């Protein structure tokens, strides 16, 4: 992911990106420019996570961060018969 793409995803300005990531303006401003290559993966991951949080409704966000309430169900859940 390039710096320009990350900034666009997070509001279109360095200040908006910094706010979305809870970092300083200077931290975002120091990211490598597009001509210098892509952002490090750890930064790109934070950008994707912040963009996802910005797009979720409050209800969706609460559902995702809520602790599980009972046995897992659905795809990926452990089938007790298959485990035996």
C-alpha cells in the first residue's frame, strides 16, 4: 500500500489519517513517499484496521469486539463428532 492510498482511505489528509490511527501528524508525514516504495506491512495493517473501524456502524463494531457468549457455531467451529 502506498502513502497516498493510505491517506485517501483514512480521510484524505495527513491530519485525518493521523487522527484515525491515533498517532501524530509528524508520524504520518514521515511515512515513505510513493516514489520511495510501499509502506511497511505493519503500517499498512494498521491503516486497513482503522479504515475498517471507520466504516462499521456502532452496532457492528460492538458485535465484533464483544466476548463470545457460548459455544462457537458456524463455519470453522469445531464439530464435536468429528473431534471424537
